[in-house]
C-alpha cells in the first residue's frame, strides 16, 4: 500500500541525479527489492512509470532485482536463506534449520535504487 | 523506448546505492533524539481500524491521570474524531491528517512535534493510521511500539499480517469480552502471537471498561 510513497521517492532521486549530472534522457534504472519487504515490486514499477511521464526519464527501462531473504536464529545461532515460497508470509518467521520462531530478519527487507543510466 | 544516440553524446552509468527506506529511518532517529532530550517516553500505537487504539489510549490516560503531562499525536486520513475523543481526557492533542497516505511517517511526526508545546510532557502517544500493513515498515522514533488487535477482527489477523506484529514490543488483545459472541478463542490468538513474535508479551484488555489497562501500563514501564 505504500508503493506510491516509495515510487515517489525513487522518481525524485532519479530526476535529481539526472539534473546533477547534466544528463539528457534517462535510459534505465536498476532497483533492488528484498523479497521480505512489504512491497509489491510490480506496483512500484507501475507507479514509477506513471510518475516519470512527462519527465526526462519517461519510458526509461526499469529493472528489478529481487534480494533473497536471510534470517538469523536466536536459538541455534545459524544464519539461513529463507526457504519455500517467498510469497508465503510465514516462511521468514521460523528458522529453516531448527524450526524456532525466535528469528531475526537479517536481509531481504531493503529497497534500493542502485544504478541509473543516462545520456549526456 | 527507442533512443537515438546523438553524435558526441555519452552514456553515463551512475551507481547510487540509495536505500529508499533510509530517509525515514534517519528522520526517526532524529525524532528519538528529540524525545530523549526532552525526557519524553514516546509510544507508537498501531492496529486496524476499529481495533480500539483510541479507547486504549484514553484508558491509559484516565488511569495515569497525567492531564497535560501527556500528549497525543492522532493520525488519521481526514477526520478529527479521535483527537476530540482524546482531548476529553485532558491530554494535549495534535491531529495529523495524512490525506490519502496510509501511514504516519517520521517526517510527519517530526513536523507535529515541532508544532506542539511539549514543556512538561512525560509521555507521548502516537496513534497511527488504522492499518496493519504499512505503519510497521515506517518507524517513527518511538521508544515502544504497540499493536492492538481485537477479537472482533476474527481469529486470523496475526497469521495474515505477521510483519506488523513482529515490530511490536507489546501486543494488546482487545475486546476480550466479545470473544464468545465472536466464537474466537483468545488463547488461540495468544498462541499465534507467540509464533509470530515470541518476544512480545500479549495483554488481554477490554479498553472501554478499563480492564487490563494496569497491565499495559506496567508493560510499557509507565508509573501509575
């Protein structure tokens, strides 16, 4: 539901960066979205495309890389990749090795704008 | 998009490493520093529409009888209903309307505390927008985060929305007097809570009648 807020933030960063680099058209942008982030990357992409209309970045190619989730277990002390379907919201809530619920999400909640390609 | 590269033009690759959630986190830290400097304990109250967030805050305020030493930031889309209800308890209230945005963020809270007179205030409640998805992802700088769930939401709320409950320091199970009528077993919800967040205590309340409020106050480390 906060995809719009995140998309606005992305667009603002893209346009500022383009301006700072005296760029012309923005050709593409690379996003990285954690699979455990409470974000639907298709919605983010849709809103970014909409918000870029009428700007120097209209029509830019948007690439989204999904980052795998990693949890650390307070009981067995091990770090593990989240297994199973990442859309299963209960998957990251237990340790895949010992089954404990005392886990912390260590990776997979981030949302990054990594790279912009522009023409100058 | 078909781009014709003009003569003499170059393609620039710009690496950014820009974490889009970082801005909110650093503003939240600023809010926290501000609360600490002022000696205020800040509590973020989250939960569904109608879960009983306002009633819970009212119940705590009534029991603590802090008057103007308590303050509340009431977040809502457009109305002032909650702010008016809280003002009845004598606390200072500021209404933050998010318009169409579904959650409070650290920037909105920072603006609100800028506008408020917080002299002498010991406790600040931040009542988030009624929503179980977004508020969890946007820390506000509060010392404690509390999530309210009522039995009238049915038996599955915690399993459907585990992420926000993971952010909770305390989980409030409200309207327990309605459990029977709703055919919901409070114990099942408590069991789900232990699965979703084994670290947070679960406190049963009937906020309207003031039941369990004393335990909530204890769990937040407040003095009655």
